[in-house]
C-alpha cells in the first residue's frame, strides 16, 4: 500500500491504522515521511 500524499485521514490513522487497511503482511512505505517511522516499513 502506498499512499503518496499525506492526506489527513491517513495521518489520523497513523502507521498501524494504515497497515490495517491492507492485506495481512502488507508493506507500508511512507514516501513523504509523514508518519512516525516505528509505524511503517523502511523508508525509501
């Protein structure tokens, strides 16, 4: 899952909330570095 723009809804969910929107073992890359690093996978 790759939300490219830091929409308020994604920011409000946080990294773990965004991860729950995807499938099991989904990879979340925070391209904009808008979420805390502990809630996402390694950054690009």
